[in-house]
């Protein structure tokens, strides 16, 4: 499912290389990512490499057991030139973006 959302965002008609995307998964009850899913994520990154060139992904994740796979993913994608940054809070994400706050979704996906 996460791969599908990532693909939809990369191919969205208003997406531009250099954008920063923020994924807030703090509200999720669980994030089901199996070791076999890593290949799907890597394939998506390779498929969308030109579309995502120069972009940055900030992932807000407050639980250590969910944060670890995000950190692993960030390390795996670094050689492809992808900047994936896990943070613990919305405030950290806002500081990275240079804004005062990150809006809270009223209807999380």
C-alpha cells in the first residue's frame, strides 16, 4: 500500500523534482512492512529516480520499532541519491522544512 501511495505521488501531475514530501505515520496503529517488501520499495525508487531527483522525504515516526525499518530504508536509498530523513516529531520536520508547523490532516489516509 505504501508503495502505491509513493507511486501515485511521484506520478501526480503537480509533482515537481525537488519537492519535499512529508509522511506522518505517527497516527498509524501499525505499519506492516515485511523484509520481502524492501525489494518493492527499491524497485519503486529506481522506477521514479528521475521524477524524484533532488527531492527529499521526511518521515515522522515516533516508535522505535517502526523507526528502524525507515532508517534502514534511508540507508539503502542513499546510493540512489535519495534523501530520506526519519524524525520523531512534527516539530523536527517543521524545523527541517524551515516552517513554523506541519498541518495536521483532518482525514488521515
